[in-house]
């Protein structure tokens, strides 16, 4: 059996544009599709966000950005009329559109 280095030996002969296109193709091929939330999940999401906002609790929010899920943890400081919430994290203040939010979980602050 012939042992080969695979595509590694061919990358030296490729143009940088080709390598970029191949990387882009791989990202698109392995990208997740965002799932749609049911009515129950949307209602639970709304209740969790309202509770975190009113009680100033730490919340972890999962958003859909650039073909992947991203998590942000912080305190909700405002709910804008422009369909965004303002999340204050340890390092920054983040404006998150409501349509990109897929999950919200309150952080457990009890010390048992």
C-alpha cells in the first residue's frame, strides 16, 4: 500500500485564491442550519428574559451568528423598542436583536 500525504502535497501548487475558496466551501458544507423555535420555546424564552431583566439576574443567551451558535453571559440592562436587548457582560455592552436569540438560561446563584 502506498502511503501518501494526501492534499498536503498539492497545496503548494494551489493559488491563494483556490485555498480561500476551498476553506469557504468547507465552512459552508459543515455549517449548521438554525432550527426554528416552537411556540412553547418562544414563550419560555420570553419568560426567562423578562425574569432576568426584572430581577437583575445573570443570564446566558445563545444567539445565531454567522452560521454558528454563540453564547453570551451577562446582565440584561435594557429592552429596547428597536427589537433589541442590551446585555452587559464582564468586558463589554452587547446589543442583541431578538430575532437572533435561540435560548436563554438563568445562571444559578445559589450556594448549597
